[in-house]
């Protein structure tokens, strides 16, 4: 709570100083920009494709492990103790490999997501800077922020809808992508 209060005080001070400088303040819902722009949708598709390809590999491995476990269960009454132990060790080895691969894939997908998010944010900042100059905006705030990834907290507690640049940013980013 203390962090939120300090953040609110800091934003208030920034807002007051921007107003004193004569510029207006606007805000953008960056998540909406990411969700609605062509570039954001493209990046979401890339991450989804990346995830699906890794999931297929893991699904095949999981099916193999399940088949081995089913076979062992069917044979457990009739096979020798040593053969059973060898099969159990083989299954345990495959499970460890599966878990390592799943963790590696999770990290890989997270890194890909971070890379694409950073790339998207850089593109968005360029558009925002140009738009802020055209609109004579001294400061652009993000509409909401994540605090410790638990929930979104509005960074803008109240603002007139006329100060929302979200739709304009979406249009400008899409124009920029189409021009490339």
C-alpha cells in the first residue's frame, strides 16, 4: 500500500510540474494497444505458434511416458523384479527429461515473449513521441500498471476521455506497419 501511495504522490508531482510547464497530459492503455494493433496481434501469433510447437513435442513425450507406465502396470505381475526396476528407472529417466524439457521450453517462450514485448514497446514509444509532439502533450501516462504481477492498478485514477490517446496510437502504429 505504501508503494502505491508513493507512486500516486510521485505521479501527482509530475503532473503538477507538467501542467506548470504549459503542456497537457494524456494517457494510453498500452495493453489495449498491444491487443488491437496489427503488430501486437502479429507478435501474439508468433508467441502462440512458438508455444503450440513446443506443446506438441511435450504432448508426444507425455504420451510415450504414459504408454510406458501403462505397459509396466500390465506386466508388473508377470515380469521379474530386475526387469521391473529397469523399466521404472527408464520411466523415471524419461520423466526427468520431460520436466527439464518443459522448463527449458517455458524459459524459451518467456524469453521470446519478453523480446517481442520489448520490440513492440520500442515501436510504440516512437509513435507516442511523434504523437505527443503533434498533439502538444507534455506527458503521456500508462493507464494501468502491474504491481508484482498480482493485479493491475490504475495509474490514472481519473482522466477525461479526451486525454485518452489509445485509439490514435493504434491507428498510427497500424499505419506505420502497413508502410513497412
